[in-house]
C-alpha cells in the first residue's frame, strides 16, 4: 500500500493521470477530451468534452451490475416513528418516474429546481430526479425563513419548487406552506409551479399553482438519464458569505462524481455494500456529498435520519441506529457529539448498544475541540477523525485518509492535506508562513475535481471572494497553521462567517436585519464561544438618540429568527453607547469577539460598566 505522502505527491505532480484513473471507475456516455482544461485559468474545468449522468452513476449503474436488491437508502425517522428501506432498484424506479413527471411539467436540462424540504426520502428523490434530467437542483435548508428562501429564488430563478407541507422539530410541527408562499410573494422571480409533499402531521390546503406530490409522482412515466457535459452544473448550494447575499456554490457533474466516489474508499475507507451514515441534513453540503451522492456513487447503503442526536428518544439515539443498521462509518458535526456528551457524560447509552460494527467516526463542519474528540474515542473505541472542508470544496481538504494510510491523531488537527489539495499558509502579504505560524490557509490552483468552479451567475464575485487576494491560490477564509509534521490546524474564520451548531451563518446578514429596527443606529454581531453549539451570535447595538431601550433586545432577537430562521437565534443583545472602531470608522469586530469570548454577561452592559469597560475605553480613545 502506498503511503499518504506518496499518493499526495502523485496527485499534485500529475493531477491529470491521478484523476483520470479515478474517473475510469464511473460510467461515461462519452469520454473526456481533456482531463484538466486550463484555457480560462484561473477558471479551471475538469473532464471537458466528457458526457456523463450523475443519477445513472449513483443508481442505474448499480442495478445494471446486479445490485438492484441491495438497500440504497434507509429512512429512519424516530421523530415520526417511521422506517423505510429503498433498494437500488426501487429508488431507481421512483426517481425515474418522478423525473418523468417533472419532464412532463417542462423541467429539462439546465432548468433550476429549488428543493425546500425536511429530511424525507422525497427530498433525495427530487435531487436525483433533477440530476437524471440534467436539471440543476438547489436545496434550501428547512430551517431558513421565507426571506432567505426568497433570496435564493431570485438568484437561482427556478422553474419549479419542490416542498412539503411541514417539517417536524421535537418541540413543534412547522407548516412550510406559509413560509413558501411568503417567499414567493417576496421574490421578484415568478415560479411556474410548486409540488407539495403532503405529510400527515400537517397537510396543507393546496393553492393555485400547487400540486400534490403523490399525484404528480403517480402520473410520471419512467425516463432515461439525460447525458450532460461533465462541466454542466449538477447543483447550486447557497452558503453564507460576508454580506447578506448568499453565495451560490456551483457543483459540476463530472468532477464532482469522480471526486466523491474517490473519497468514499480513500478518505472514509468504505467499500461498496457498506452502510455509511452522515447524520446531517440534505440542506447542507455534508448532506449533498455524504447523505446522497458519495455513498450512492460508491454503492453504499446510505441513511436518511430525521431526528436529533438527543431526546429522540434519548442520548442513545445515534448508537441505536449504528447498531440496528450496522453502520460502518458515521459522520456528524462535533456539536451533535457535544449534545450527546452533555446528556450522557459517562457514555452509558452507548454501552447499551452494540456498536462494534462501527469502524470510524468522522467529524466536520466546525472546529472540533479535543475534549469532544477524546470523549467520543473513549466511548466508541474507534478512530475519531476530525476532517476539515467547506461548502465550496465539496469534500475534505484535510483529513486522516483511512483508505490510504491511517496516521496518528493529533487532537485539534484535521490531520494532513488530502490528495488533490495543495494546502499552504500565507501571511497577509502573501508570503509563506513558517511551520507553526498562524496565517491564511489557502489552496494552490487548480483546485481538484469536485471543488467549486464558480459562483452561480456571479463570476466576478467568485474571483473577488476567493482568488484575488492571493493570486494563484484559493482563499479558504480560514486562519490556521501547518506544523512541522505537515498537520493542518484550523483556528478560525478570517471573515464574518460563524458556525453555530454546525450551521454556517453570516454575521453580516444578521447585522442587516438589526439595522432594520427603527431604534437601531449602529450594530455589530460577532460569534462568541458556546459550550454546546461551538459559537453563537451576540449582538451589540447603539440606539438612535432618544430611542427607548426597553424592548429592543427582544424585538431584534425575534426579527433575526423571523428573517433568517430559528437556527440564527441571537445568544444576547447588548445595548451599548459606542462600538469600538478604528480611526477610519471601521468596527473592530475581531476585538469585540476576543473581548467577549467566553464571557457570560448577566446584565446588559453599557460602556460604563462590565469588565469590558477598560478595553472599550482604550479602544475608543485610539
Ligand atoms: N427546520 C426548522 N427549524 C429548525 C430546523 C429545521 N430543519 N433545524 C433546526 N431548527 C430550529 C430548532 O428547532 C431550534 O429552534 P428553537 O430555537 O425554537 O428551539 C433552532 O432552529 C436552533 O436549532 P439548533 O441550533 O440546531 O439547535 P437544536 O437545539 O435544535 O439542536 C443540536 C442542537 C446540537 C442537537 C443540533 O444542532 C444538531 O444536531 N447539530 C448537528 C448539526 C449538523 O447536522 N450540521 C450539519 C453539518 S455536519
Ligand atoms: P461549511 O461551508 O458550512 O461546511 O463551513 C465551512 C467552515 O466550517 C470552514 O471554513 C471552517 O471555518 C469550519 N470548519 C469545517 N470543518 C472544520 C474542522 N474540521 N475544523 C475547523 N473548522 C472547520
């Protein structure tokens, strides 16, 4: 077996040979003319000239090779008390009929379809049906409010929206129809129709332009896969940036399928036939890559879990699934493990379940604190692998690659760069930082297949956000270092993005909402450390002169939940007299964050009190 160093070197020295070999594992309608197209650098394209269909490679290919009876997708929903298994043959049949139904409604290659759905199998059917037709799906996380959905409708300009009558949270059933209709009313773009999955917990009264999913699917005739260019988009996934306008990350068909298929064996160490579980949500990149595409491309059995890690029914919820479904690899966010640990510090629930089938737990989505990693390792007695990536990259940039060579774990580090990724640390002037010195983490261009080729209808924004600051490199906007052994350490973001319970959010977007309150003159939102959720947003507001203070905190908290979604709940809102600024008037957010980090304010401070006083005064004097 080659060492990670050798494989990594090979991937960078001759990326075309490396990725062409990986690409041969898939079915191509027509092979590529060139592996890497550099003609429009820094806009690179992979497998140009190749024709492929991602749905074919994820489903039909496995049925054709005699694996139609293998479970492809297991829906496990403790929150509704439902379990359902779909074999590869059954899932292919459903997807192809639903694709036929969409085609009847005019959806074809290049059309966009927004999917605003909870964690139900139909969400996956919808994604794969789009892929089958060459249509471009854009899944919007169910925890986003109407205004966020409207922004995505206006940017993606979908022909059709797939949704459900409700989502289910432990404390409440959330009717989606009012959110969807509000979003459609807010958006400028006119959507031709919506297909609504009726759920018994809260069926919706269908309005004009809305059709029932069951009826739509029942009328669908199976359709074959539409070949698309390898470089054609498979999906757009919106993610938070510095401003309130989300970035539409584009994923192509060819490079994405090649890279994800490769990661299943090489990063996660799973084989076709294994059960792989990403306990995330299809609304996030982890859900796209590792609930849907990666496991299915590699003919694994994937699990769609609707519920929380704790409370459904208890802190053993995950371990019950691991035991019952014989999960080989589990992937989740550190927050989920912290939530379990908080309720079951001694790991008693884990001991009640036979988790011996598990070979590894992978964590990503936010920084993993060593205590959480070590706790999970002690309880599960398997390697716990922290790995680092982003919506933009689509798959791991740094990880312990279990299918290549298992390296010793250094808690706090997602180990070494994965083959395909040439990771460097640069100082603010763009000069290489010495080992162990913190700087900007970047990846040398071209990025490997599967990473974003551009932003949806925003090529300039792509260039400005990722490529301009360090020419020749992709800026991750993460700060960190690489140590003497080549281990990467990711410390924090360099922009206004925060990670709350593994959900990526923009403090800029929250500030835009706060600024809309009639009493607010100025505001700043920063992410502060939180024991359970990793980070939580904290707001500082300066009121307009004479404005009453009393209700501002409650009102602004509600506004942020209503406009962005409940996942963006402000931890606290503090009315202050001034915000710390530079001479040129820029708010010192980093300073605010470091002053606040770890502090719990019992009473809202003004500039005259709290331990922060000295710092505030010092800062405002400079
Ligand atoms: N639809 C509607 N509302 C949602 C939602 C969804 N899909 N997801 C979350 N919410 C709501 C929650 O009900 C909660 O509402 P509340 O404030 O009224 O109680 C709010 O948004 C905050 O949610 P969250 O931050 O997720 O907290 P939680 O208490 O519901 O759950 C965890 C905490 C740790 C159990 C949960 O965040 C978790 O499992 N995290 C793992 C994250 C993950 O999968 N990340 C993806 C990358 S791997
Ligand atoms: P997302 O695009 O939602 O996947 O969020 C990506 C961001 O989450 C990264 O830029 C990091 O800031 C953070 N992140 C993800 N995984 C890790 C990790 N393993 N360690 C530290 N930070 C991480």
